[in-house]
C-alpha cells in the first residue's frame, strides 16, 4: 500500500511493505530532496515511488535495527549514495542477525550504519531539522525523530509508540520498564497536538496516546 498521509511544509508518503506490514516513510519538503525512514523491504517499490515524486534521497534514518525496518536500506544506499543514520547503541542490533531477528524470520543479514547518532542530537536533512530522541525499550538503541520545518512538526516513533499501544519488549535488549519510561518521560511531554507516525498501523497524536499511560 502506498499513501500520502500528509502534505504541507513536511510531506510524508507512507509505504506499507514487507512480511509484517512495516511503515516506511518518505519525508520531503519543497527542495526536491528527501530522507527515507525505515526502508522495510521491497526496495524496488520505494525506488518507483521516489521516481514518481521526482525526489533525491539524501539519507536513510533508522528508528531501530530490526529486520523489518532495515531490509531495503542497503539497496537504497547503493542506488542513491544515501547515508544511513542509526543511534549509537543500536550497533549490537544492526550487526547481529540474531539480535535483528532476521535469522529467526528468514535468511539472516546484517547492516552497517554510516553515521551514529546521539540523544538530543540535531541534524538537518533535505531542508528539515531533525531531533533525535532516544527511547530505549523496544531495543536498546530505539529512537524517535522529531521533524520540524517552517513551524510544522511531526514525530516518527518507530516501534516505540503505536496508536493505542507500544512496541514489543520481549526481543533482545528490550525492556517493558524502559519502554514505558521512554514513552512517559520522552514522548508524552511533547505537544498534545503533535502528529505521530509509527512503525506499524495508523498515525495518532501525543494527546490521543496520553489516555493509555
């Protein structure tokens, strides 16, 4: 499924890809450049959509290192020369086929990031400001990305916060206590009107999720 879920100063195209229907996001403004978040699988489909949108890929941002969020990353890096970003604690997930679950759910593979991020680090890609929010719990190096452009903001939450629930915590380096702490202390303190785009299922808002915690 391919769907443009938001248009404005921050445009988002959601592609639901792979065996567990992971949300891959193409995020772009008005510069003709973009970044891709969590290229799940089926990189050819992502490439077709990028061509349709006439976009140049500057970076690939990973919210965490599980197989269903990284399957298309290396192919996109090779095709576009894009830089892969991940949180520094997530190396142990990305570079182990056991920890990234690819050996459990199919043929094992690993991935190396090009640049490692730290908590609260701010980067600018494709004309948009991106703040890294470390939210351990689903994995040790899970992050959310707070994207800002010309007064607009969105949150891409990976598998930390879903609509009406949170991500699993029974995989390697996961922790129930940590994911709840991350949600309460790092995410629910943000603007209640902030739109949240998770790694699976539909979007939500911070205010909507407050009723669950």
